[in-house]
């Protein structure tokens, strides 16, 4: 059972994918589940669930910017209001959600947290494979950090375009994603996205800032 745990829909400022297209693409890629993690909103996940068949699990999530960098909350039911790291973590856990540190060492993008030893207690998982990390060393540093601090990994395509969905995933066998993530009972699969996708994402973000919403 394969899950891509980091996807952006049109409800992210830098995203364009319609929720229905996310579902169709995930099915075509043979995924068992996806996490829709739009920037600062759970709306994409909620909308995507409406189109999902019974055999495709949709995890509602959000990628929230904080004063330290971005944090992903999975299994959310309400919007995260704060933008202070500790408060964001508290809000996620109050919803019984999981806290994931996405692309923490990607210096090219510079949006992830540069976690310290003390930060390990704030996280449930570390994204140890992100398809948009163009340098292997970034994912490797995340893997080493997770291992050093007894945290388990996570993986996601960080898709902003449909063609990226499924580029990274966790492969579980028990049928209980939450349990397997916390216990580390999974295999990470992944391939890197084209650098062209990152450039196009910046173009989309700039364009959407100029379009009335």
C-alpha cells in the first residue's frame, strides 16, 4: 500500500491541481492513499476527499509556515491558526494529528526548519525523502537527523503539478498508515522531480499573486 504524503492542490498559492485531478492521477499511479498538504489551509484535503473512491485514502493535512520554517500537520480536521512553531505543533496535536518536518535541510529552497537536537521532541516524523530536494545530500541529512534522534521518516513528492504525484511514497503493509508511520513499519520509495518543476512553481506563485481571488 503506497502513500504519497506531500501533495499541493490549487488551494496552495503556488499550486494549480484540481482536487478531482489529484484523485484520478493517484489512482493511475496505483497509490493507496495521498496526503493533501496545502500551504496554510486544509481546504484542498477536504475537497479532494469528496472525489475519492473508497479504495483511495485521503489524509487531510496542511503545510504551515512558522518563524523557523515549514511544518506539516497530517490527519487534521481544523485549520491551523498560529504561525509560531511551538503553537503550531500544539494545535496539530490537539487534533490528534501528526507533526512532520518537511525537507528540513534543503538549503536551495530555504523554507524548511533547520532542526536542532531540542526540536526533535516537537516532531513525530521527518520527511527523509522529498522529490523536490534536488541535491541528494538534503534528503540524506534528514535521514541522518531522524536516525540520530530516534524519529521515523516520511516521504512525499511535494507535487505542485499532476505529473509529480507518486514520485515519492511510503510503502506499508498493515493497512494502518498512522500506526506504521509512528512505528517505522514502512519502506520509502522515490525519485527526484525535475528542477523545471520548481521554476514553474515560482512562475505560478508570481502569476497568482497578481490575479484577483
